[in-house]
C-alpha cells in the first residue's frame, strides 16, 4: 500500500509539473520588436527627399529552432550594417529596410520569434536606427492555432512581433485585421501585402483603392513587396510547378500592377536571386516593371529549376503587348546562390540595384557591382 501511494504521489507531482509548464507556455507571448528612436518621416515631411537608399531581403528562417539567434541571418545583418556606412558616405543614406517574409520556421512557435529573430532585427531598428517593414510569408503563419477563424488569429504571432513597426490599425495606410499596409517616402510608395491569401477579395480591394487614390505626381514610383513570387525559375516555380499563391499573384495582381504602372515587385520564397523585367505597352506608352526574387536572408539555399512557361500569361495580357526578360538567372549550384541582401539607390527618377553576398567569394549576379534599372 505504501509503495502504491508513493507511485501515485510521483505521478500526481509529474502531472502537476506538466500542467504548470503548459500554463506557462500558454502565457508566453511574442515580444514586439522595438522601433527605431527616430521614426520614418511622415509622407508630407519626406516629399522633398529625392536621394536615398533602401535595403531589401527575405527568408531569414534557418535550421536553429528557437535556441539561439539565426547565424546566417546574423551575417546578413552584419553586411547590412556595413553597407549602411558605405552608402551614407556615398551620399545615399539608407532610410529603411523591407523584408519579404519567412522570418522564422514556424510562426506559431513563440520562442522562434523571441529567441531567433527579434534581437537581430533590433540591430537594424535600434543600433542602426532604421525602420523595418515586413510582409508575412507562409512560414510566419505556420503552426497557428487549429481552426483559426480569422486573419487575426492566423497572424497572431507575426502581428505581435510587428505591432510597433507596422502602421497602426485604423490609419489610412493599414488594412485592419490584415498584414497589409502601405507607406510613402520621397517619390516612392510601398505596398506590403499578404500573398498567402492572394485570392482574398478584401485585401485586393484595399490594394486597388490605395493605387486608385494615389497622387502619382507625388508618388510616380510604386513598389509592391510580398512573399510568393509571381514569376520564378527556382524551386517554387520553374518549368514544372507553380504554387497556387504564385498563380494568384500572377493572374490577379500583375494585371492590376500594370494598370497602375507599378515600378517594381520584391518577393522571396525561393532562396536565391532571380530578376525578371516585364516590358509592356499600353495607351500611355512603354513601361517597365522589375520583378525581383530575393530569398537569401539565411534560409537553406535553393537552385535554378528551369524557365517557367509564360506564353499564356503574355497572351492574356492582350491588348497590351507584354515581353518578359530574364535579367538575372540563379545558378543550378546552391553554393553559387549565396545568402545576400539588396541595396536600392534612388536619385530622382533613377534607380540602381546592387546585390551583396555574405560568402567568401564576390557575388556579382548582374556582372557589375551596381547597375541602373532603366531602358534608357
């Protein structure tokens, strides 16, 4: 009898300890990333800015599951901080960073945000004092509560992490309840959208309203950034498979972007650098939309999988005449698709791009350290 009692007590203690641990875990929350001490100037105050730089990258998730900072992402951050110094010296101060999603491996895991990601981003926002704008990826909503009945539940942890960085809910540049927002700086207007739900009517209507209501004399250049690339030659596209989210972005958003002469899209999802240029002509003249895929923030490196079939896409653009140019093609060797970030330099209507790798050898996917994105 005494032996049975001791076993029962041990089991009861173990159950109580397990219950307490579960309660503690349920009370854990994602810590908001602290914003920079100096916020991005208001749209009104930045109207006269014509020369600046911004950085872009994506897919920072790595192989470390919540126990330490993401090591490859940390090296990318190191490179960004060095680049900010050299850009400032060259007369192109970096004013903000945009990230195209997949911050962590499983967005439902609180510790992956708090222990792997947040402190690294605060090196940008607190140490370098630059704003950070984030568009959610598929991994950022992975592991969310079963049966989530709203966008807010699905986005709970990502929204908590970005709560001090995204425009506030209720403002004209935020779609309430979504990870969809916009901001303007200088002559550029940026729209971040959630490509996980590319077919969502509410989000598409909001993006459309932002574009339709935009003063294009104030903002002649529009950039959209999101996670799933409409066109890619990597693992998530190429010659064989095109994911539904990419199909939605290609079929529902690219025609909208052409209609409103969006200058550029920045996506991730494929862990490499892929750069397409969509040349098209409409009743107002000849236009160019650069479509950049940059998923080199620290996730496992991907490779070139083949050219996508774009014949139907081009045909359905009629009567607009569309021509697709593959400006930069990723390598079939993972080692030649290094972790990287992009520098965009703006001087009035001129725009340059530079890819900066973190590997031991120079990364020159454009053939030169820096090229202008122009048809002139």
